C-alpha cells in the first residue's frame, strides 16, 4: 500500500500564536488540518467575545480552507450574558488552566470551586470544558496524577458537562479517563506517543522536546499508546502543537512546547502503522473528536504517499518535532 487516504484531520488542541508569528504558523497548520481547536493563552488572553472574534478573523485571514474552532480562557467571573455571546461568536470550549502551570497561565485558576458557577452555566449552554490537568504545586512528574481528582469532581458534579482531559501523559490519567463516565474524554498528542523523559533530559538536554505536561516513564508512554490504539470513542487527537521561536527554546529558562503541526499526521501514520493499528487512525484524527464536540464529521480527505522525506530544521523560525529525521509518509 503506497497511498493512504485519511479524513481531512481535525485537531482538538492547538496553539496558533498571534501578531507577526500567526500567519506563518496558520499556513503550516492549514496544510495539514481542516479544523483545529485554538487555545486561548494569547496575550491578552481570549476572555471576551470581541477578542475571540478578532482572533478568529485574524486566523481566517491567513488560511482559506481552514476552520478554527475557538475557545475562551476560563475564569470565575464570567456572566451568563458573556458566555451566551461567546456561544454566538462560535466558541466551542472553555479552557481551564491551573494558575502558573504553563505558558501564559499566570491568570489561571487557583481554587477549583471558584469556577463551579461558571461550569454550571457552561454545562447548560452546551460548552465543552477543556482542561490542562496538572497541579502546579506537585513535583513535576507527579503534576498530572495529582490533578486527576479535580477532573473527577468536575465530572461528578456536572454530569452533562463534556470534559476533555487534555494531552494525557501518565498511565494514571489514562486509567482514570478510560474508566470515567462518558462525559469525560481525552486528547493525545503525537509527542506523548513518541517521547519519554529520556528524550528530554536523558542524554544531551533537548529543549525542543520540553513541554507541559512532561513526557514521562516508558510505562506511561505505553499506556498513552494503548489508549490511542484502544478504538475508544472518548480518545482522540489533540496535537498541542505549541511553536516557540528557536531562541525562546534554546535558552534558560526555555519555553515549554513542541512544534508538531507540520509533521503530526505523517508521524501518526508511521506510529499507527508500526503498531499494526492503521485502521484506527481515521477515527482518531477525523471522527471521534468531532462526535464528542457535536460537530459533523468531515467529508473531505487527504492523501499520504509512502515517500521518505527529511523534516526541515525549522518552519518559520520554530524547530519542529523530528527535525532532520526521515519520515516514511508524506502529504500529497
Ligand atoms: O508545552 C506546552 N506549551 N504546554 C502547554 O500547555 C502550553 C503550550 C504553549 O502554549 O506553549
Ligand atoms: Zn496546549
């Protein structure tokens, strides 16, 4: 088989950045994806319908065939009126960042209960809650597992709220999501399918693999892979593609984020094929996520060809995952 036809991919978690950086990243992105759930951790953060619409327009101005699915950054002070306007402006999800956990999250949430009134309105209005599930005060490798109880509390308290535990990186979180009620789903990135902590600090320090949540132990990566290969409809792709300029990564302290957008789909094809799970890839990238978000499945497709190519060292000043490596599948 030398041609691989896949649904035009959806990505339920992406950082497209802003200002001068936006256009380049959006054009890289729209070559690979039909829809992307765009994260709101810009400066200023996306917290009003006006900012959301303005950001959406700027994204659309840089891509023709691409549909951005917008998000707002969760805080405790939203009124119902604002949330209704967010809905009317096309917001699909609100994003929960624990305060200080990652890039531009200093204004995140410290007290879980403080957002319960907003979550109740979001449940009522049919929003998805997207969660960066890490407890910032825990030891870095324990942050995700230390956060799980909060997702459990939210899902129990708001049984009709659709909750997404983003970028699973531990066996504990995988186990929780797979056994949680059906209102709890999760995204998986391509880098958490590939990397362990060894790939970040095990040899020479590799800043381009540094991200939040950190890649963890081999057993965690195995659990994340098993979840991706489970065929469960609550597990779908969210790249968390998070470009930073090379000089913001190769410095101290370096920024967290792996730039995966230009290589994600070829890498996923390789990973799923090597595991003998290629038949599960279409739903993972172009089915289950749309179903969970209540969107129509795409009717468009893309073709990958089996044609080795070397990943460039940089796209628009950001170093991609697998830079300099030879990949087997190429986008036609
Ligand atoms: O590594 C990360 N980078 N994780 C996040 O949660 C945010 C992202 C970013 O915005 O750079
Ligand atoms: Zn992210």
